[in-house]
C-alpha cells in the first residue's frame, strides 16, 4: 500500500511503503490537482494499481486524470505509464519527442528491460513488472521552455538531460515546487542522504550542468522521485550539487590510478554519509551502490577516454 500525503498546495506525494533505500527502484509519484490533473512519474509497472488506488484515495476520479508525465524513459519512472494509459483512455502521456519515440518502440523497451536485469537480476520483471509500449497517439510532445497548463497553475518544462537523454524536470508555477526526476538523484530524509544520479549510460558532467541550471530557478520545494520531497530546497540542492562534484572528482582520480571499484565505492559513501554512522551503514549494506553509481561513472570516463 502506497503512503499518500499532501506535501504542497494540492500536490500529493504517493510514496512506496518501506524504508528509504529498501524501496529502490520503486518510484515516488506526485499527483497535481487543478482544473486538470497530472501524475508526475508513473513508477515501475508493478506500482500501477497502487497509484490508481492512491489517486482515488485523495478524492480524485482516476478516470478523469488528464496527464501522465514520466520525467524520463527509465523503467522505474516510465514503466507504469503504458499500463496507466491503457486504463485511462482520456489521459495523455507527456514526453520529449525522442523519449516518446523510445517509449512507443517495443524493441527499445526490450533493451531497456535487459539493462534492468543486469542490475536487478534475471527476476526483475517478476519483481517490478513488464513495461508495455505506449501508442504514439497517446503522447503530448514537449521540450525545454514549453508549459503544460492545468488551470490556475502551469508546469514549466526544463530540459535536464544527463542522468538520461531527454530527461525533463517541471516547475509548478503555483508553489514554485520543482519536480526534478533523477536530476539531483534521490533524497532519503530518514538518513539525510542525497543519492547520486550516476548510473550506467548517464553523463555525470551534463548532469552537473543540469543541476546548476535547476539551482538557478531557486525553487521553494523539491519533489524527488526517489525518496521524499523537501521544503529545504536551497540547502538540499546545494548539498546535492556539492556532493555530485565531489563524487565525480574522487571517482575520476581514483580510477585513473587503477583503484578497485569497491574501494572507490567506500570513498563515495564517506562523502555521502557526512560522518553519519547510520547513513554509512545503510549505504554499505545497499547491494546496488557499486553496480549503479560507481559503474555509471566508470563507463562514462572509459567511453570518453578519461581513464
């Protein structure tokens, strides 16, 4: 059962039940209400029914939902979009034109799910669900600088590529709340950790530029898609930017001298934990840190002949 609460004016956080990193890769989804309604993120396929129930729980008729807005194509953010689009024939899926082309192509989705298996195991589809393609006619295509009107509020579209190509973030004009997808990584308030957005296939240098671009907007809220939302926007964004820069520099220097990936991981965990024994313990026990974060940096640096 998803945990549902109002975190800003008519914005509801739909969060997977469980503790912090234990929920990964399940996604935190946001319901935004006005004359029209929108879901920011669609989660893993397995989350679709809980998302429907959560929308109904806050008194919104799910069948009247206007938009489904995954921030990028990864299966933990867009995986449930095809299912929800089947259930909600009136809803449109908002995406960058090239992301929409990807999400409509069964062969591209198969490649994406294969990558999921490499990280989460051969049983990942049993655990997180199967991601169906989305018919092209279901899409509303947007790009940087466009806006989605919901009534008295608009969602301004911001290109924040880096973690994934064609990654989009959205600024709510009513609350100045920022839906950042994975642009900043994940924020796990239980252990006060911002988890880096590095993953295999990501571009950490472009990610940092996107983070700085969002920082310039000076939002009042940040709605993270992994973990929770926060009202301490300036503080948490600055911490995320600083740590992203540190992690990138430390990893590059360590890999240049041939340091073992596990040792690199331990170095990064010390940066992220900031002296907290609890945070250190949680990160050391998390099975995906090396496979996701460190390997993401390594692949990028190798591809660009930096190591």
